[in-house]
């Protein structure tokens, strides 16, 4: 199995490959679990390949799972859980309906379906090209639900939910969220990076630092799970720059495209952090870009345009008189 086929970032995959970095059994399973480009069926097949081809090892206890002497056993239990979850999601039930949500924005559609196949067909016909969607299985008079994310072609990528099935509530279900792994990446402070297919904090960032870069505090920082695999970044917040952390830094990749609108400022923040642009120039550029965005907004203000045309017509009329 080529583990790099499951990386979300082609830049991180290429870098790890170029330096000959290897991933052990647990690390490989984590990278498979975080893949956004592979379907659930492909992930389950990859887990089975890991069990068959990778050596067994222990799994220390985590926030959401107990200690396992055999990671293979934990992975087998996880596969059973995922298949059970998928089975419950797909199975039509008298008191359940399927509701599509487009683009992950959770704006409820008016269409409700009795089968997930009909819900998928509805979503595929309605959604814009290239956009992903979610279909929720909701239960009448209950807060129980299942939720599946779908690929652009209509294949299930993941299933989750809130349920009362004892098997599905087992602590073994969430082993991957309790594992921290170290993944080498090619990025440095000031790089302009992005996360593919994400709107979190705008999806485009200027890198400040990553958890793995903090060598001085690495021994005293408690790194327990995936949520600790962070990168601190600058991002556009309205018309200004703010900073925040994004999770699972191996998803980052270089941003090579031309930015538009207010996000253009991030390009110059990147140059500033790399000492390729002075502070005074950065501030002037910010003022220029802000003024340009304001002007573009006014040009697209149809009411203002209408009022200006009326005023100009009156002035011309007065001149003629």
C-alpha cells in the first residue's frame, strides 16, 4: 500500500517521500483516517491492508480509548464499528428520514426523503459542480441522528452521528482522535499556505509556526491527540489580519494561485514575515487594497449608481435649459 495516496497535501507527501520518511503501523492508519480524498470503502480496505502487511504494535491509552497490547485488534474493532455505523445509516427505518445539506453549510433543504439513495440523487441534481454535500438521517421526535459526507460522485466518505446503540457507543470507536503523530513538512515561517477544499478561516494562511517546531517546550507540552497537531497562522478576518491555530497541519500545502479580493493582503504579509518587504510598504499596501475594495463595493452598489445617474441627468437637463 502506498500511504502517500491517502495524504491530503501533495506537498507534504512529496516532501516525506523525498527525505525517505517512513510511517509505522499506527501513523499510517492515522493518515488513512484523515484522508479527505478517499471514500469510506477505500479507507476500510486500507485498514485491512495495514493489518495484513504492517507489523503489530501496542497502542497507549488515549482520551477516547484504553490501552491496547495489539493495535491490529483495535483496528479490527474500529472496522467493525464503521461497518455497523454504515449499516445503520443505510437501512431505511419507519421513523427516520434523509435530509440533504449542500456545501456543508447546514442550510436545511425543504426536500425530505425516505431513502438515502433518493436524497443523494436530489443532492447531485441540485448541487453546483464540484461541491460536496452531507445527507443526514434524522429520527422523528428524537435527537438521535446519523450523518454521512459524500464525494462529488456520490460515494460515502464518512459516517458519524448521535445514537443509542451500545456497540456504536463503545470507546473503541474514536481511537484516531486520541493519537498524536509527528509528520515532517517542508514549510517555514512566512510561507503562504492553504488547505484544499476548506473554508475554515478562509482556507488561505500565512504560516507562523507549528507544534513540531517548538523544540524548547516539546518535553513539557502535553501532546495527546490530533487536536494538538496545530499550526499557528495569520488569516484574513474581514478587512484585517488576525491569527489563530488550524488543526492537523499535514493538510497544509503551498498556495500557488493568485489570491482575490481582501485575501491578496496575505501575499504581502508573507513577504513581510520573510523579510522581503518592509513594514511601511506593507501598511501602504494594506491601505491601497482596502481603498480598492471599498471602491469596488461602491461600484457594485446599484442604488448608488442609480442615484448618481439621476443626479447627472438633472445636471444635464439644467445645462440644456
